[in-house]
């Protein structure tokens, strides 16, 4: 029984996966970063979003290739482990935990901030604890239930963005503007647009989360890559349409009272008090959905790492007998998310950025290692797909990683170093267990044992 692999129950279809991915990505994030993206790109949001979309598209393609090659949960951890080596696979998985562990925390923190602003008499901490409890219960009931709930809230977000675009079109009615005007402006240097794209790229984070649900997805080899493409294309449309229409409607430079709330200011400018009131409600629902999707995702990553004995299997690799969900992991992550009571939003975002970008780089490298090196797929077309495109993706993501401030790199590096120490100590523990249970004459190499058990 100990050698029998525990697997997750298959229940997700293509669009269930798409809704969970979009829920993590949170289309309403467009408004959350509007001010800083607008200022950094000097108003060239359409161009900046196009550059960001193309940059992320290469990495998304790499995720699709690896999801088809290894249709198992675990995301970057699984891909690097199987295509490069178990040890860097562990370190990438450990770094990815930063992204996945702190994403639910960020959702809880922002949820508390927004609702405390609306209801000042209720402390933010009350909302944080309440959201943690609700998310843990829903996530424990099963991924299919989470997908159905995400579907409703994602449609609400998309509907709001659609209404926002309709208001922009109404403002444009009768105006004499050239349809290509936003793309023909040449007074802003490319370096400024690229700087804006480096910030906007974070709006696309989340497409990778669906790869942790491969084992719960029907026909994962084809469904997950298709879902990734749909998520990226839908996100691109949801971000580009309002950016393009906003530049048409307001070609002159805009100034905001507060860059952090610029999205709210733009919504109020375009749709008045009614639309701005609706904006807060939809944004809170979006945060709730993102928290649910991220909690679902991180619990699956921890489950796979526990099942592989990279983390203690008895706890992390277990499933609830009735719901067939990793309830222990869900509870643990919910407890970690209570750090939202004491941690700053800026610190949490730094952890997420470091973990996500590190994983993105190594997934691109995994494609090269698996397809170009191991499988020797080297025709001209295959060289572009399995060498050139992943190199472009890794290079661009590496550049984004270098743009993180020193404190983010220091905190991320310290986390990875801690993971390396943990990996070493766990290897020693497993080897001692093998020594006690295996006759001396039958001992294989200690190094080999550690690699087998930890890989």
C-alpha cells in the first residue's frame, strides 16, 4: 500500500481549467495596475500590452509543450525535475512555492484592505480571517466546485470590462479620431514602452497555475495546452481592448491624484458614479476568486511534492477520503495566509514576483533540455520551436527578474538557500531510514538512494 501512488480525481474539462486560470490571473487586475503602468509607459498602454503579450506568449508556449510532454500535476517543479534533474527541479519547485504560497495571502490582504475602506468599523483582520475560512471550506469540497464558482465570478469581471469598453465607445461617438492613432504615436522612445511592459507582464501571471491541475483534468495532454492558449489570448483581448479604446478617447496625457487608485479614477471618468460604485463590488469579487484559485493551485503543488517524498509524504501527500482533495495542505496554506495580518503588501508581491519569474525561466530551459537535447528534435522548424523561442522567452523573463529590486532578490535568494539546506537534511534523514531498513549486504549507493527518494 505504501508504494501505491495516490492520484487526484479527474473532474475538470477544458473550460473548467480556463475559468480557474482566468480566476488566478484576475482580469480586473488591469485596473489595479493602471496608474503605475500608464505613468511608466507614458500613456502608451496599447503598445506596452502588446509587447508584454508577445513576451509572455513564448513562455506560455513552453508551458504548453511541457504540459503535453508530462501530463502530471506539479507545474515547473515536475517539468524541471523530469527534463533537467531532480535537484534543480526541487529548487525550482521551492522557489515556485513563494509565488503559490503568497498569492492567497495577497488576496486575503487586499480583500481586507478594500472592505475595511468600505466598512471602517470592521477591522481588516476580521475580513482576512473570514475570507481564509470561507476559501478553505470551498477549496476542500473539490476542484470542480471551485471551477464552477470561478466561472461565475470570471464572467462578472469580463462583463464589467465589456461595459467599461461600451462606455468608452459611447464617449467616442461622433469624435473625429483615426483608428490607428494609438499605434502611430512616435514621440515616446521604445525603452519607455519596454519599461511599461515589464510591469504589465505581471498582469499575465496565472496561466501557469492550470498545469498543477493536470491530474484532475480529462485528457490533460491536449486540454492543458489548449487551456493555456485560450487563457493567454483571452487575457490579451481583455487588456488590449480597454487600453486601445482609452487611448482613442483620451489621446492627451492624463494625470491622477493617486497612481494606486488610478483605475478607479478612470472608471469614474468614463462611466460616472454608477460604474465606479459597481467597480468596487466587482473588484472584491475578483479578489475572492483569485484567492480561491490560488489556494486550489498551491495545495496541488504541495501534494505532488509530498507524494514524491520531497516533502513529508504522510502530511503533504495525503487526500481526504471523501472529497479526494489535499485538505491538510489547504488548511496549512490557510494558516500561512494569516500572515496577511502582519505582513505588508509590498513584501508579499516581491515574493510572488521572484518565485513566478524563476519558474518561468526554468520551464523555458526545460523545453530545450527535453526536446532539443534529449529528444534531438532539430529540424529548422523544431529548432525554432524548441530552441529559439524558449531562449527568447527565458531571456525576456530573465531581464524582468533583473528589474526586481535588491530586497526582492535577497529575500528570494535566501528562500532558495533555505530550500537547499532543507533538501540536504531531508536527504540525510531518508538515507538513515534506508540504512535501518535495508540489510548491509544489499546497500545501494547512498547518493543514489537520496536521488531516487528525493527525485
